[in-house]
């Protein structure tokens, strides 16, 4: 396993992580690894959702410019006079 050291963490952030680690019965190292993993998972999910939304946007059907609007079509189907 690779070690990462010499991080300069602001005191307030360190205190927050330390509190989280204590509340979840983890060491500081395990808590930081868990937080990093969670951040990566969230980012992967965000990218997946963005890709899906892009695919949906690209696959939307748009009617040709000469197509009548829906009200006109319904009036025609129902036999209403124009």
C-alpha cells in the first residue's frame, strides 16, 4: 500500500476529521481513506449521471419543422372544423 505523507491540513479540518474518526471508532488514517473513497465514489456517480443525461439529451426526438402542432392534430382527429 502506498503511503502519503507531509500533508498540511488546516487545524479546523483536522479537528473535524478527528471527531468523525472518534465517533466511528476509526483511526485517523482509516477515516481519511474512507473520506477519500467516498469523495471518489460521489465523483464517479456524478460523472455517470452526467453521461446519462447527455445521452438522453442527444437522443431526444424533435419533429420536423413542417409538422403541425398537437392541437391541430387533435382537432383533425376529432373532426372539428377549422
